[in-house]
C-alpha cells in the first residue's frame, strides 16, 4: 500500500514533509491528542485594567461558567498560565508590565484582547497616555470587540481560540524564531521597580 496523496516524505528520514522539520516532536496522531489536551486545559491569567475585567469575572461565574469549556480561571501567576486575557485600557506606562508578564508565560502561550480599549484604545484612543491596542506590545490571537463586551462574547472568543489550537502544528509553533525564549531580565526582574530605582530613573 502506497502513501496517501499529499503525504510526501522528507528526504531520508521518513517524516512527512508537511509537518515541518520538528515533526518528530509530535507525529500526526499524537498532534491531535496533544492539541485536544491543550485546548481543554487552558489556565487563564486575567490582566484586568478597567470595566472589561468585571465582564471577565461574570463569564467565570455559574451563569456562564467557562470552566465547562475547559478553561481554568485565575492562574496563580504568568508562569503557570497558558492564556492571558487583557481586559481594559492599556496605558503607555502599563505597557512594559504587560510585555514583561507575557514574556514570563511558558510556551505555548496565547492572548485574547478583550474589549475595545485593549483592541484599539476604545474611547480613549486619542489620549496622549493610552496605547492604541495591546497588539502593539504583544502578539494577539483573538480579538473580542465591545465596550464592554458581554460574557457571551468572551465565551465565543475562547471557542475561536480553541479552534485555532486544534489546527495548530507543534512543529511550527516550537520551530519559530523566539519561541520559548523569554529574556533573562524578564524572568529575574521585579514587576514593580523599588522606590530607589524609580527615583534614579527620573534623574
């Protein structure tokens, strides 16, 4: 019996070429199992900055209950989280903290931008101190519009993310440049600078 159409083998190693050079990490049947496990065990780190954070809390309560989707809310910190939900207005002063927390998350990591403020600045888009979208700082996987969005909108965004994870190739995910390599400074530095360091920076 010959190979299935389109399943061309990579030269000399018997690995399907369509899975990429790191396909040995997860052959096709194993990829399905791993992606199934990852899509239904997402630990969420909520970066709540404004009123959208209240809607995130509502989505985690019994009425909407996104735990039934395999999403576990309120991870202890970024190092234990798979998914960051940025909900609210991101200011230019807060942007370095958002980036630092994102760098501390282990791969594979995902980001949902929840609400108009985190998508594009929202009603404060023309403010001198507001970042015009969190995607200027970190990569975003799913955008959830609204001001503020309803909890059902967040559930829909989570389902969209889970569909993306189900189609994901682990070889491509881990083979991309910069994957799983947070900066040493991000892992060692404090989230908030001590008062002495802040005063030295102002001089």
